[in-house]
C-alpha cells in the first residue's frame, strides 16, 4: 500500500476519499465535512470507536516525553482532547497551542477546554498543517491526531511540523491505519463502508461525511509508508505502534 495522494492520478489533482479532485479544491471539501459534523463530532467519536479513541489518545499522551514548563503544539487538534492532556503535562509554566484549519472545530475545542478550566496557558491558532505560522524550533513536542489523512500534501505537513520542533523534540502522529491482525481487514471493511455511513446518517444527519471518513482511511498511507515519509521529512529514530490490530497506529519521530 502507498500514500493515496501519490497514487495514479492526473497532474494537479488529489484524492478526496475515492474521488479525484483538483488540488486547490480538497481543503475546501474537507472544511465542508468538518463544518457539517462539528456539532456531533465528539459524540460520533465515542459511538464509532466504542470509546476506544480515548484509550488511543491516552497511549499517545503517555509517550510525549513532555515535561513541566515545556511547549507543545497540537496540529489539527479538533475539539482538544490531546491538547488538554498536553496542557496538564506542560503545567502552568508551560505553553500549549491548539491549532486547526477549521474555524468551527477550533472554536468548539476552545469552548470545551474553557469549560474544563484548561484555557490558561493555552493558545488557539487557526492554521494549515502544511504551512504552520510559527517560528523555527518553537516546540518541544508536536502531536497530530486523526488529522494527517485529511491534509492535501502530507509530506509538506510533515516537513512543516519538523521545522517548528526544537532539536530533541518529538512528533507523534496518531491516525487510522491498515489492519494487520489476520482476518480483521474484511470485517473492518464491512464496518467502515456499511455501518459508519449508517451511523453518520442516524446520529449526525450526515451520511456522506462519514462515507468520506471511511474512504480517506483507505487512501491513507500504510504504516511502513508513513514511517518512510517521516524519515524523508528529516525525522530520526522513527517507529510506530499498532493499536487495536492496526486499525490505528501511532507513529513517532524526533528532530535531532
């Protein structure tokens, strides 16, 4: 398997799920998806994963190596689950920035963190992962959870995240991936292409967005391919951890 955006496609186009679209149109199409689902995003995460997304995020946070007083950036942070954990790790003397390209998602993340009393020491920036608006070597840790597959140019996003990391800093990419457990793939296909859209229609009133979700997962690079992309972006000591039989993987790499 390979990076879906580097497969067979016409010049100047990329994949939006299984659809081929002009490069300049993908970001807008993705924005429409998240504008549509923002109000039910957290509920749908719980329903779709059976609550497992919380375990995957805890696993990620347990490997940040972030210490009190340090700085962290959560890219494509949505409604702020990882940012909340990073804020607790960095403490009152640290700095955590939640960024997302989608203004509606970013506002919901800010509201959630405010309700939890976690806004102190947190910044909120609407930003494109491909061109992060921060100085070089700004953060000790960068995370991106379930966001990389929606980026038009994944290699550019990885390079941008490498640029804003301090030497010794770590990137953690938590993302849906490709099942490795024997017999799991066909069952996962049934779940993804039959049940996910049906749940999206029933709970969020949006079948199409959750069909895109399933398709975007299939277009995302598999574990070894994403590892190679991270190394090409300059990351070292790269590794990945398969979670839930490879349905999700956590990739890690350092800027040394």
